[in-house]
């Protein structure tokens, strides 16, 4: 007998997480768009329900893994543009056209297939171009774009609306590859500009990257885990995404006062309170400093 098992998904929490990310990246001259990742059945939460909730919360683009996932979202009534991350099954591209999906072009072969399919249908396909800067999974290698990309850009059929890359190690604060990938992506964008490609959007940041470094926000960010409440690195009480500053400060005061009372009860020593307060302040400063050094916590 199969035991009845339930997973209760709080769609209000998903919406709140999306809005928190939007608020986190807001400000500046132009706030980046938030491309909400609902791949792998919405990280197991139910792609259709999650996508509806996110669209309702204002998501202007969703992203899924393959054409089949995109088709399912469209059939369920999702109207927002849907970016397909994965490699395309080039023998069966109908879904891209029939369901208005935005494919990723990650190889010259895929570009050729999409261009031919678009030409046959007498249409122009909006797509995103992926650059492999070190993930070694999908995309045009960052260092030989002048050999591979001219063919993609030649002729009608494809409109490259965005260029993106994916970080392999953003959640690992001590790994050097993150900065290397960012430098390579900027280099790649310069090379593409020299080839005449200036995309409307550039995007790179998954959840860990967008928390880590605002330099990689560009014109759009692509959180997945954050939408489902996974923060990854040790949550930092001072980070506005985790705890708003006034709340963090209040918690700290409560903690210090509690400590002073406890120590004064245990130790009948007149200097106990001020030493405790000093130690608590020192701990707080070290905590914040160490946090930003080791984990790159942003305040
Ligand atoms: C290309 C791409 N961008 C963004 C994401 C979202 O990543 P995360 O869940 O770490 O935010 C994924 C997820 O695997 C991805 O494949």
C-alpha cells in the first residue's frame, strides 16, 4: 500500500520571495529584470502553479529546462516570455514556434537548425545566445567567438535579444572561478560588440551570484533557488534580503541585554555589564567583517 504523502506549497511565500529579489536588485539607473527559473517542475514545487504565482507577482520572463517544459507552461495559460535554457532537440523544433518559446542558442549547429526552421516558416525568432565561460556544459566558448559567431549573426531568421552565461561556483566564496568567469563574460561581450552584436539584455547571475556581487546583475538576473526559499550561504542577519536592518539591530540589542542580565546574575562583579557589552560589540563587528570577507555578504 502506498502511504498518502502531501507537500503543502505556500505560493504566497514563493510570491514574497520573488518580490524580495526584485526589491534587492532594485535601484540604480535601471533595475535589472528578474527572470524567474521554474525548471525541473519548478524545482519540484509544481511548475504550472509556481509559474502562475510568479506571473501574478509580476515576473516578466520565466525560464525552463527544455521545450517540453515550455510547452506545458504555455498550455496552462502562461503568457510571459519563456526562456528555454537547455540544448534543443534540433530534429523537433515545432514547439518553439507553435508555443512562442525563446530558445537558447548554444552551438553553431543549433543556430543553423533554428535559422532554417525560422526561414521555412517565414518568421524571425527571438533567442538568447549562451557563452560558456567556465561551466563547461553549454554555450559558445568565450575565447573563439570570432570564429563561431559570425555565422550565427549572418542572414535573417534569428534575433539575438540577449547574451548570457552561467556561473559554476558562485556559492563557493573561496573559489576563484567566479571572478574568472565574470572577466571572461565581459571579454566575450566586448568581442561580440566588435562583431556587431549589442544585445538588449546581458544576464549571468543565478541566486548565489546575485547575492554575492552586484557587478554581475547586468540587465537581468536569473534566480531559481532563492524563489523557493533556499539562501545557500550562511544567512547574514545584516543582509536586507534575509533580515531588514532594524529587525537585525533589535535582535542584537535583545541579545546583548540578555547576555548582560545573565552574566550579572552569575557573576557578582561590578564591571561585568560593561565588559559584556564591549565583548558583544566586538563580536558583532568581527561577525560582520568576517562575514563580508569570507562569504562576501552584502549589506
Ligand atoms: C542557466 C541557469 N540559470 C539560472 C539557474 C538558477 O540557478 P539557482 O537555482 O542556483 O538560482 C539555473 C539553474 O540550474 C540555470 O541552469
